[in-house]
C-alpha cells in the first residue's frame, strides 16, 4: 500500500472510532437534561437516580471521546501536513471557537454537574446539564462548520497557494452546513435515545428496577419516535442538496453510470461492476430517485460518466470517480439502519400506549440488540460522506493525494507504525469502555424501598413532560 493509502486508512480508522462516541455524548446529554428537569418539577427521587445512572454511562463515553478526538488531531498533523497548511487560515476560526467556547463550556459544566449533586440546588444542578448539552451541540456545530467547508467551499480566496478566509459570515451561512448540522445533530439525539432505550429494555427484560427503567424506556421511546422521523426528513433534504453541490457523490451513491431518463428509478440493491461502468443486476423502485432528488415526478439525474466528463473539462485530466460500491452500499446501510430504528421506535410507542411493553420479552430482547443500529447508521453515513467526496479532500480545490504529508518527512512506515499503535490503544480504550459500561449496567439502580412493593401502573409513568401522577 502507498503512503497515501496508509494515510487514508488511518484517517478512516481514527474518524470512525472517534465517531462511535460523539453522537452518544450529544444525545445522552440532552436526554439526561430532560430526566433531571422532570426531577426538578416532580421532586420524584426515581428521576434523580435515573439521571445519575445515565450520567455515569455518559461520563465514561465522554472521557473516551475526548481521548480519541486528541488522537484524531494528532493524525492530521502527522499524515496531512500539506492539507493542514492549505486550509489552516479557514479552519482556524471555527476550530478555535469550538475549543475556546464550546468545549470549554461543556467541560466546565460537566465538572459542576458531576460533583455538584449535593452542593448545588436541584434547579441549578439541572441548569448545568442543560449547559453541557448546549456545549456538546455547539462543539458539533463548529466541527461541522469546518467539515461543510471541505464539502462545499465558500467565503475564501486562494492566495499564495493557500485558502484564505474572506467572509466568516459566508462560512456560517454555507448551504451545506445547514443541511449537514441538523441531520447530524438529530441523528445524535436518536443515537442517545436508542442507547437509553436498548439498555432500559435490557434492564426490564432482566426484571431489575422495572418501575424506574420503565420511565427511561418511555422517555427514550418518545424522543426516538420523533427524531427517527426528523432524521429521515432532514437527511432527504441533505441528499437533495447533493444534486447541485456534489452531483458525482449523488451519482456514485446511486451507482448511476449514465444520466437517467426524466423518471429515474431508485436502486434498492445492485451488483456493481466498476471496471465496466455497469450494474449487471438491480432491484429498483420506479421513479423514486427523481422524487427524492427533485420532489416532483419528472427530472433526470446526471450519471457518473457525464459528471466525470464535466469535471475533466473543469479541472483537467484525472479520475474524479469515487469508490462507487462503497458509496452505494454505505448509503443503503445508513438507510436500512435508520428505517429499522423508525419501525422499532413506533412499535415501542404502540406498546407504551397499550401499556404492554414490559410483557413483550421477545421485543425487549430485540431492542437490546438494536443498540448497534445507530452506530451502524452513523458510521455508514460518515463513510458515505467522506468516501463519496473522493478524490477531493476539499471539494474542487485540493485533491486528497495533494493533501498528504511529504513522503520525505512522513514515509509510509511511520504511518504504518503509528496506525499499529493507534489500534493497540483503541483496543484498550474500547475494552475499558465496554467493561465499565457493562459493570454500570449490571449494577443498575439502588432499589428504592418505596418502590419495591409498588405495582407499575400506566398512571404512574411519565406522561409527556408532565411528570408523575400519584
């Protein structure tokens, strides 16, 4: 493998592993804030205990996310020095704001929240977790501001071979940012919801603290039902934006080699022959791609071969086609996982309405394993986003091969050895995180004597945001 290949592999490994933890951090912070707000309103100690339980899992996740994020920054400096030099003047502003404001906000108030249970009033303590939730979302916003610029550069000029910012306002109003950030933010809340829903289902299945975990089950089900719809609606808007912003990525995501008719079908599955630029086998839904791309019944979608010809004319000779099979199937993996979460969330909502969710042991087991779905969707989404942009590291401005560090400074062997070190460290971090999660989950909540002999009734459970009826 070439130096570029090793650098791309290291970027993929570090990014995907780091992104295992980021959405859970964002989503859990939001859900814990809801639970603690209910505690403030109702003074019901069960919600306080639930906030502590989920907060324990949140803190483990946050710690691992910070460490993996630092390693990701290290690999940027090691493998992508030329890229860093090219984008530094643009990236400096959003990343500085993220570090000095957003990350500072969440880190400070995580400390206040973790150690302030008996030092702050209930209301002030709830405010700290809402500020943590705000900080995590702001961190995501500024990071995605930088990533959106890589996808759709705006507000810059090229000066002395480097991109120089000309308008911070243009960067903040980048159309790509305002489809990418909402999709990622809502997906993160959905991730936190399924994390909570799956573990709550596991605890109910084990018949451990059933009354308490029934409440977190209900809260997470309601949030999951809402966000599973929103993430699809906003994701559809993001996909439609690709029609004009990155037509090659859209064509690759559909394995569409030649421009379609005005009634383009959508391929559910396909066998892709990248060498011959054909799809020998496809299962398609008529006209669906046109509807998804244009929200109408008529409209052709440009094909890979035609976009390639346009890009050769615009940028000069070169192969501008991304890995089509990876882009195609990562997109469908994300869609499959998202659809599965939608179905599970609404069936759980149906069972809640009937007050039968504790009786469906088979469904509780399914939900327990469904904890993998948001991780699958998030990873597939990022793979589609980054791989589908290839061969560009900054779309239309810098090719990936131009962004890698000089071979003389960072030979392939250095990247191989550092990747090996990362894998060993990541394995240790993953083992520690899973071990701590399993330990916390197995311990559950300390039984509340007042609840041990009290039957669970639908009237006792959380309803909307109104607290507990007793």
